[in-house]
C-alpha cells in the first residue's frame, strides 16, 4: 500500500464517519450502534495515520517505506497513554 492508497483509505474512513453521524442525527442509527461503529473507525484511522507517518519517516531516513507495517490497535491506541 503506497502513500496515495493510504490517503484514499483515510478519506473513505472519514466519509464513513460523517455518514454514521448523519444517520444518527436523522434517527436512523441509535447512539449505541453509532458509538460502536465510530470506535472501530477511529482505531482504523489511527492505524492508517500511523502507517503514513511510518512510511514518511522511513523515506526521510533513506529506508524503504514499503517496509512500514500496520501496527496492532493496542499499540497505536497506546501512544496517548
């Protein structure tokens, strides 16, 4: 997955987030379901942003950006703690 693919996927996830919020506002999705799905999206977004940062850091360091890997949710989400 190259940088362009990652950015496309991030855009898709952001659009899905907006769609879920709209569904909830229109009463077509209950709050519990909205929150459950939003949490999954947020984790995926964090993983893709992390992957993009890894790729860019490897490129700046003269390393192969294709060696960057998606990190597990627990690792990515643990950065803030």
